[in-house]
C-alpha cells in the first residue's frame, strides 16, 4: 500500500544548522555574538546517520535537562519517520533522504508490528505459527489498518479513548482513528518469553524488566501510538503525513447519532455491507514511549499537528488564530452543550457525529514552562522545511527526575503525591515525572486537567505505572501485555 504525500523536492541535503546571531551593540564595531542552537547536534542528513534511532539521551551537562530530552524526542521522530527499506520491517533505507517516499511507500515506524500481531486475539494466540525464524518480517507490513476508535479500543469492544475518555470527533464529523505499534526489541522479548499466551502470563513468576536501549547496544523497547483523522475535501493533504488506510467502521443510530452496533448505519464507510473501506487519513497525534539507558520509567515523547486546537490557559479564553482552520475546534461554535470545551461527550451527552470542541488546556502550576518548547520546535521545523513534518510540533517529553530532588518533585507533592519516603529511602516510581502533567489533545483529550483534579490529570508515567501482566505482576510500564489471550 503506497503512502501518498505531496512532499516537495528536498533542498536540505546540504543544509547545515546556522545559529541565530544577536545584533551588534550600538556604536560598536564588535561582531555579532553567535547563539547556541537549542539542539546543537540536530540533523536530518543521511551523511550524519540521522536514520539511526537514538538509543539513549545525550546529555550536554553534568545533570539532565528538559532540553536534552526534547532534542532526543525530535531526533527520534526523524529516525522513526525515515523511508523504510523494501524487504525488512523496522529498517531504514540508508540510501534515501529524509522526507522521500521510497519504493515501499512507508516510513520505519509504519513497519512496526501492530499490537494485535503481537497478542493475537484468538484461542491459539501464537504470533509466529510457522516458527520464530524471520517472524518479525512475516508478513511484511503493508500500511495502516485502523480498527480502533480510541487508543484503548473501539465501540464494538465497549472500550473508551483513555480512561475516563470517550471518542473524539473532528470538525468534519468524522471519528479519529488509532493504532498501537511495537518495535522489534519489544516484539522479540514477548516471543522469547511466550508472553503472548495468557496462560503462561498467569504463571509468570517475575515482574517484567525489558532490556533498555544503549548506544553501541540494543535500541530498547519502543511502543508507538498514532492518531489519524479522515481527510475530506476541506483538508489540505499536503499539510499532513498522510496515507490511505483500511478503516473498520462504527455503526451509529441513524436518528440520534449514538453508537448502535446492532441495527445502526456505518458512520464513515457508508454503503458498505461489512463496514470496511479505504479512506485517506492524516496523522494528528503521535506518542513515542522508549525505554533507554538510565530511564527505567521510559522516556515519553508526544507530538501533534500544529492545527489541532488552540491553546487555552487556566481561567483565560482560548488563544484563537483566526487564520487557522482547527481540526478539533470551531471558532464560531458559540454556547450550548455541543460547545463545552474538553468535555467527555458521554457526560454532556452529545452524539458521536457531533464535533467535539477541544482546546489545549494549560495549568501554569504544573509544568507549563516545559510544554511546547519553542526554541527546540522552531529549530527542528526549520530543518524540516519542505517536508510535511514542518507542520508538527513536540508538545513535550516526560521523563523521570531524581525523586530526592525537592525542587523537581515540588509540583507533584503539591498534588498530594509523594514520590520519596525519607524514612525508607525508597520510591515507588524511582523518579518524579517532569512535566508532571502531559496530555496529547487527540489521545488524552478529556483528562488534560481542566475537568478533573490535577492529580487525576494525564501523566504518561503516572498512568503506565499500573501496566501489569494477567497475574498482576508489573509489566514494565506497558498495558499491552494484559491483552494476551486467553484472558
């Protein structure tokens, strides 16, 4: 399945990052002072091996900083989004330039295994029925199959978007679709330990502790979550990382627009007998969870399309750009139930076919200074000019700081959560998540912190600490293991 993108011919092959210069002081002849770029080693060039996924976070000082992790996130996105080689899953085409389509029409992360290929949902859940030799490449990935209407599942499975969330409908009246993927390191860990089998999980004696990534070593386990919108005539495909995807549709009641698995009509694949069709889709949200050296709680990077929704700071009106057509916000919505911002549609309630009114909610007390890193995003967007990726932005990177550091953990302690016991000198997470609250508007839409108490707001590490095997043993911050069958 070919990925279609309107990507201009790259003129970036010879591009070298040029730092900004400060203007010379008045009435002096001194040269302008060079300003260090936010990410000094940022690159999208194959000559600089930009196709290699960073295995650990590069620190520029004695202590880690937010900028170190944000630079890591962008470099990871570039490597993961490199054109994929033709005959292997998860491998970049090192002869290609970043932004090219490539003969296969897929980028590296699109060739990772979908969660259902790791944990088959049947009575004989072996993802390698013909043996483990070359199982990672059998079959070769062919493109997106978007069966989920939430990152947890779909209406037919009784699932919701991200507890306690629900569906997300864009301004064109189309449901947002989701997929979850894993890389080869995590896939092979599951296979080697037979953890795709629920019966084996139930007798597994230990907590899971997958080997982390390390330079000159393994990449480490990676889990990806992608959110896609159906592209319509009102969208400009050239502004999105886009593809044609196989959609498994949702049935709704034709009279009131609510989910109705039996007797309803298909919402997107109208006129089909089985609710399966192909549609053009554009990427609107992207999570990268990567377990790397020195970060046993993983590093959590989250990206979005720049036109998803406007920013809304606590107790302020949304910062609406009149020149932007937002995917999830209507500038002229007015008042009424359907215009309640960031509100679970099950609670209003409003039909599935009604667009949700979404803003990016920011509470100044909980890590706002670490959200939307302007200098880092600006540098990378300039590097990526001429590709669809210049239209995306890093929302932030959540990483575990030292739990004994009072200043780093202060915001979390204000929430009533203490990560370090001074008597036992132990901590449950072994690190305080920074920023403490981090939400992607397409995946944690209704738990951004404005309609729930901050201590219940979205936190990657805070949520995934509960990932477990079917017997309750810890699953190394992953929820996927609990999907094993039989369950």
